[in-house]
C-alpha cells in the first residue's frame, strides 16, 4: 500500500485524490490518508503531490513510520475524498516544515 506522510500536514493540496482509480483517499481537517485495504499500488498519486508526501509503505522514511498506522486508523474514521478541495489558506507557509505531526487534527 501507499502511505501519506508528514509533508501533507497543513498543506493538504488534494491534487492526489482525483487521479486515484479506487477512491482510497480519506480526508480529515488538515491531512489526508490512504486506506491500505483499498489501495492497489498503482503509484499514480505519487507524482501529483507538490510536496512529495506519498510513499510506498516499504519506503516510508524511518522517522515517519508511525504514519503507516495513522493511515490505517484514520481511513476508517474519515470520509472518502475524491474531488479536489481548496488547500488551507496558509498551506504555502507549511511547505518544507518538518515534523508537523503535532498539528495533525483528527
Ligand atoms: Fe490510489 Fe494508486 Fe495512490 Fe493507491 S497508489 S492511493 S490506488 S492512486
Ligand atoms: Fe497531501 Fe500531497 Fe495529497 S499535500 S492532500 S498528499 S497532494
């Protein structure tokens, strides 16, 4: 499966969701996740993300391993999102900021 990681937090550009052939993105207030039971590993979402937040689960950076379980858990909690939405107004200011987990709103 593919996993949405830290760079997405507070950026939430949603470019990724429209290309997914199986609607496995689920959206929260300032972050998205991928449902690992639905993802078919097609990888088409990866180049769509302007902040390179999407990784295959076996390539998730060592300091972001907890995002694998976060995607699994929050995909059961949040609704499917398959249409682009406006990003947060300050999304640009959060690009390149690392370790944004503490701002992830559930
Ligand atoms: Fe959807 Fe394919 Fe990305 Fe999985 S890898 S989330 S199936 S676009
Ligand atoms: Fe997040 Fe990138 Fe999609 S910022 S919403 S993973 S396009």
